[in-house]
C-alpha cells in the first residue's frame, strides 16, 4: 500500500519557523516529481512548492517565495518543506503529493498531475 505521511505541523507564532516532512512508503518516489500543497480555511487547495524528480528544478507559489524551501532526501524517500518567517495567512492544512508516474515533466501547480496524496498536517500561525 502506497502511503505519503506528513508530519511536523503545529502551532507557531508569526515570524516563527516549522519544518514539514513527508515520508513515503510502499513505493520508491526517487524518480517522481514531488510537491507540497495547502488548503487554507475557506479556500480551495493551492500549490505551495514543487521539486523535480532530478532535483534540478524547484518552483514556489509567489506567496511563499523567499520564505519556504522544498528539498528531498532520496535515500530516505522523503520530501521536506522548510518554512520561515511564517505569517497568519500561512495557516492551513499542508499536503504532500507525488506525481502519477516517474520522470514527469508536467506543471508543478496542476493538481491533476498528482496521483498520490498524504492526509495532511495542520499548521497554525498565530498573530
């Protein structure tokens, strides 16, 4: 059974930092495009950050550029999201996602490209 499990969420004050982790099991995702999405209260799920299977390319939503960093550890079959200078508007459930197939080159932000999703981890940023 393929699973993506997020962890590292929690409550933090504005200006603080968190590091989210996504651990994969049941399949090796080392050759898959991976990404983080989030769903803020009352809004639809949106793209946050993505990393190509080759690690040569990353992409970020404008709202998080310069504050969030996506990385992956292929040896651990894991993806991370380092978040600094957090703002109350970053409050959301954060989801890890993996492409439908290896060696994908689709748009990072296109949710239909992803075939595997985690259950999400809650991040709350207080003002």
